C-alpha cells in the first residue's frame, strides 16, 4: 500500500496510483479550524509565532484524518512582515493581515528589508518544518510561499501597484525581481529544513485582475522565476491561482509547476479540457465544507474525480467554523471509492 508521500510523488510524475491524493497545502489554503484547535488544545494566533505549536497543529491535520499532509505556515503574511510591513496577527477566528504598508510606489522597493530566514516568523516556519521532519514519516511536508504578485501587493497599496505595472513598467519589473529573490530565499530555507513540496498561492495575481497581457508578463514570469530558483532539489511544486481561468488558460499552461490548483469558480471539466496533460488539483467547494454536510461533500469529491482532478483538495482556505466531520468526508469518500474499486 502506498504511503501518502509516495502517492503524491507518483501523481506529480503523472504515474498511476491506487487513488487520488488528498491534501490541504497550508499557507492560503490551510485548514486550521476551530474544531481542530479544540481537539488538540493548541490555538491561533499563538501558533503563528511558536514553532512547536505550529508543528502540532500541522500534524493534527493528518492525525485527525482530515488530509494526507502537513503544511505550514497558516497565513500569507510572513514574507510581507519580514520585508517591513506591519501585521495584525489575527485571532482564533480570523487570519493575520497587513495593517501598514512599507512603500507607496514600486520606485521605492530598495527601502524594503530582505527576508532574513534566521529570525522572526520566517525562522518559526523553518523550525516547525524541522520538527515535523523529525516526528512524522511517510507524510508529505508542504512548505508554503505567497506568490510574487500577492507579496508585491502586500507591502504597498494594491491599487497603486496595479497601476504602476503599466505606468512604471521598468521599475515594476525591478521591484518584482527583488520580491521574487526574497521568496526564493525563503523557499530554499523551507526545503533545507525538510519540506517535501512547495506550494505557491498567488490570489492577487489573477487573469481577471491583470488581464492576459499582464498576467503573462508579471504573474507567469515571476512564478516561473521562483520555481526555477527552487528547482535543484527536484521537489514537487504546486501553484494556486484564484479567479476565472477562461481568459488565461494558454498563459497558465506556461507555469512550470508540477501541479496547478484552482478555486471552485473554475469548472474542473473545463480546466481538464484546456490543460489536458497537466496535473490538476482541487477543488471541493469551501462553502459546502463550511455550510454543507458530509453527504454533499462526498458528492462534490466524486464530481472532482470524475471531471479530471488528480489531487483532491479544498478549493481555497477553509472557513474557521467548518465542521471537522465535513472535512474528513473528503478523505473518507476517496477511501470508500478505492475500496469499491478493489471489490469490482
């Protein structure tokens, strides 16, 4: 029988497995819910700044039968904070968020601090990965990065950032190169600490916001630059993009990740049609996971498999109040389907 790590690796390689893997990477797509915290008595926001607590929550995702991986961190603010942004650390019901930008224009990117992986929350993340590496076997550890466009629009006012992609194009590229270099440094530190997979979520770098031209020029270019910077280790990589894909299927197919992940607004059947040879991940509705019931979750899971998803996961980050039995229903469904196939 395959371990979760073996199953995911084979899937990344496009090889046949007993059934689809079931993961929730972390970062933007994390599953630290109220039920999970209550089960192990470890809580946010403390776990954002404590490596032991972060590792314990990440392990609980696997140990409670929710998903077949451990993933850290549990937010998208680590990189922005390390570069100088002020962050509200959130609570046990809402995630950390930036409350003060560092710069007003792309021209001022030299004022940003380089990410120092030996201190602050960047070190908390890598320390948590080291703990996980020591304490679990056969389960993939997923390190997470905020995508280049989303990071760039977290340390300065997003509307100004999007305008300056056109108005200050050359300086915008210099800014994006700096940001991407910081992400490469953080990603490589996670790999060195023991991450098996790197997941990159870039919810602000959508085709809807940028349009096809700037999506290719900025989102695709710098995601690929980031992926190239992590390539030596031959790890699995996942890229998650929010929003509709219909205007940018051609461009998204140029992203060099092992897997592509989309939210529930993207019909998996449509994605499979346009991305025939790619490994696709997703996209069980997070609305159903929070407000539905296990039967509906299982129905949506079967639909994802039928329509071409290779890796089953939530479509986005889970609501904190999502009942744990709804989340567990995804993996239960996959095991039921596998058992049924074994009997056929």
